[in-house]
């Protein structure tokens, strides 16, 4: 390779000198007063702003968490090795931001967008602030499009719409994460982009969820954001906000996003930890006074945008954990009041092997029917009432049998409903299969079928439903269920069962 002519090299050097910004540059420095448990107390930095990124001596980073009259509280984003009292800290002038773009799809990242999957950092070329204002009322549209989860108990009884915020709440180890992961799996091959946010979850649990997504071809349109429980609390605090900014990039381009926050109970505990370390006044259960605002401003960023903003949506499935079935605890009641409904999991149902262990009496969707397909609504109208009556009669039947035939028939129907609503993990059902099963139930075809045959029926229906040309109209338009299509569905179920 030949060197450039002397004149050309000289001209290039002159142009670089002419473009150089010469003169004094102001730099605002502060000093670390104390550091412990992922939080640093700083002096100086009079111009620091909330959520501004700071650089510590040695290269570690943090962000401004709280401003006081003569001090700044900063949460660390990197390990505190090498940082001690007396170290200098420098303002960057940049607001805390995260990388966004299509390059994040299929990746496992930390809240700052750094890779955790042993692959190179994603090259996005674009960043968004982690904290962004929620869309205004005038920019939003009605929640009217269904988001199918593949779980019959949810799609039939507590339908979720695109842009809805549906809380999943229950005791520990009652299948909350499984419901959310099943909802993500049901979007595989569709148009919905999924983001799973693990906030302080056990490493083994997160690894299982990631492996499930990969094995079932759901990872290519998913992003997993992981905040390690052993990491800095600042990262756990940042995780849901950073993931929501990643979702908003897709939403603003007309895409539909499903985001799962697993879970906001741990996020609230992290917020309490940082607030107590920064000496904020504690309130109820030692949480700071802004705990409601923390999750309100997070979940308000989800919703359905109007046509003027591209008609994109973010559907949120926040998860919350309760102790001893206490739904009236502080954080659960906050989240219930913020969200558009809740799916409550029951430890008793889970122990009785009725899974998903959804308590139909306590669960509700405040959007529900407005976002449910018309064909589903036509066959699921009385399902919730019949199932609730069955559960009540089942409890009283332990004290003695019922004499009348009508009550015995209701118990038989209830057993079939319970078998229909029970569903193995990672076995989502298509909307057409769900409608066919409920149409058969409504027609009384399942009353003489043993409950243990129903799981086999669910899988056996897939092929005949896909092959029957009479259902082409229903595949393209699920808004109505005419009598002839209802009869066609019943015929297919009858033939699959071998009934005459």
C-alpha cells in the first residue's frame, strides 16, 4: 500500500486542525462521600439532573437517583470495585438511555443492553431514554383487538386485548410465570413481538424460560432482559423501564408488543431498598411515598395508539407475588388499582392439579368482552357461571350426595368444564380449537365423554379443523358464529370422538 503524497497528507492535517474545537472546556466533578450496597453519596455536582449518567474514577457508571440540598444520591450500574470515599465522579450530561432496534430481537441482554448470551453487542445505532412520558389520552385508541394467549381459561373467560395491562397475581410457585411464558409461546410465528423482563429472578428459573423460548421457536421475535438478583440494585430498578423503552421503539413503528414484567413485587422491594439507603422517609411497610407513582408511570406507558400514531400497541402482563393469599397487601392493591384486571392463581387449585390454577371467582378482565372475538363470545357466554356453580356444588357435595337429576347433571357438566380448562404447560390451543371445544360443550357432546379423554381430544382436533373447508369463513372472520358453522364444529368434534 503506497503512502499518500506529502501535499495530500499535509492538507488532511490542516483540515483536522481547522475543525478542532480549541479553548477551555468546563467539567463538573464531585467527590464520593460514602458508598455501600450499590448506592453512592456524593458531594459537589450542583448541576446534576435526575437519571443523569455519572462516571466514577476507574470507569464504573451510575445514575442520579435522588437530589438533596447539598448532596447527590447515585445508584451504581457497575460493580463498586475500586470506588471508595474520596474518589472523584464526573457528570456526563447524558440521560440514562438504552439501545433500541431490530438488532435486539433474539437476544438476552441486561437492562443497559449489554449481551448476556455470549454474542457480540447488538449494533442498533439508536438509543432512547429509559424514562419516557406515557402517551396522552388523545393519542390513544380503544382496546378492541384480542391478544390470544392459547390458554382456554384466559381466552374464554378473561380475554386480553392488545394494549391492555392485565396483572397476573398469586402466591409463590402457583404457575404465574408459566401463564406468561405460554402467552409468549402462542405469539410464535405471528406479528406480536415479545419482551420478557426478569427482575431479580433465580438464575435457574430464567435459564429454563429462555431455553423454552428457544426450543419452541419463539426466540426470534423475542427479547429477554435480565436483572440478576446478585447484581447491583440500580440495574434491577432500571430493568422494567429499559425494557419498556425497547418496546416503545417497535410500538412507534406500528408493531404490537407483549411485555412481561416478572415480577413487580421484587421491583418494589428494590425501590424500597434504594429509598431507605438514600434516607428517604419510609411509609407503609417501609415503602417510600412514591411507590404508587413508580409503577403507575411504568404501566401507563402501555396501551393502544391511535391511527395518527401508527396504531401500534404495548400489552403488559405484570406479575406480582402475594403471601398466604393476601390480595389486600400494599403492593398488590396498588398494582390491582393501576391495571385493567387481574388473573389470580390459586394455591389450592395448583395443589389439586388444576392447572393453569386460575381462580375464576377472583379473576377479572376490565376490557374482556370488548376485545374478545365474537365467535368465542358466542360459545363462552355461560361458561364462567357454570364453572363457578360447579366449584360451589363440588364443595358441598363432600357432605353428601345431591338427590335431584338436574344438580347431578350440573356436576357432570362442571367436571367436563374443569377438564377443558386444565391445560399442560407449553401446549397452547389455537382460537379455532378453543371455539370448537366450547361449541361441543354447549351442544352437550362432552357430557358422556370421560374427563381423562378430553386432553387427547384437544390435540386430536387440530388436523380435522385445519382440513375442513366449511371453516374457511371462520378462519378469516371470527367476529360471528352462524348456526351452520356451529353445527360444523360440533360435527367435527363428534367425528373425532367417534360418536354417531
